[in-house]
């Protein structure tokens, strides 16, 4: 009788967990001194994952073209590059096939916070102004995508701050979204089925 009670409690907790929401928060910062991505995942208000991933940007002295830097110019190296391009196209095709499934998954995602700040400057007022228009277009596209395909709890906060008298680049992005555990498991299974072609 005791084991039956314990089993029923475990089963109840498992079913309850499937309806619980798992919260994911992504915090991204880019600047010339320190760039990183922070990932936090919470379940039942308990932080189960917190990881900081530093982004190291290095500058090389090689002035050759990107193709010369990435492709071994021997016959085998060129063939490997061609095979890599074919594999990329194949993977892209699978991703496009998964698009209907991805849209169904995104429709179940609740976005609680979306903040995107960019401070920038090229050192030239005219090009800084032109770049501002491009940045607003890109951010408008992404915010529109979020509004159309996800459940937006709070309106997104988008900022573009031009610095006309200096050269600068600073980006801060904060995004928190949630999804039920059961829906997350189902979504992963469906995406894997499409990608693997089953």
C-alpha cells in the first residue's frame, strides 16, 4: 500500500510538471571590452541552469580572402569544401521543411520580456544616420516576427541610439520566454522527426 501511494504521488508530480512552465532568459551584451551571453532556465521558480558564455573576438594579421583562409587549396581540400556546401544546403532544406512545425511551436511560446538596445557610431555623421535606418528596419522585422508568431505578454522595448561624434558599437539584448514542459518535449520530438526525415 505504501509503494502504491508513493507511485501515485510520483505520477501526480510528473503529470503536474508537464503543465508547469519552464522559463528561459537570455542576456546578451556586445562591446569592445567585454562580450558574453548569459543563459538562465527556471522551473517552479527554481534556477536549474545559469551559464555565462564569454565571446572572444580576435583580430588576425592574415589579409588573404575568406575563401583562401577557409579552403585547403589541394584537390582533397576543395572537395571537402564542396561536400560541406552540399551538406549545408541539405541541412537548410530540412530546416525549411520544418518551418510549419516551427511556427506551431512558436505559437505556444509566451514572450515576457524583449529588450534590444543598440548604441553605435561610425565616426561620420552621414553614415551613422544611414546605418540607423538599417538598424531600425532590422529591429522592426524581428519585433514584428515576435508579435505575429508568438504570444507577446509585454510590448517589446527597442532602442537605437546614434553617436554621431565617435566610433562605437554596443548591443544589449534581454529576452525571457516560457513554454509548458509537456509542450517543450512534444516540440523537440516533432522537430527531430522532421529534421531526420521520419
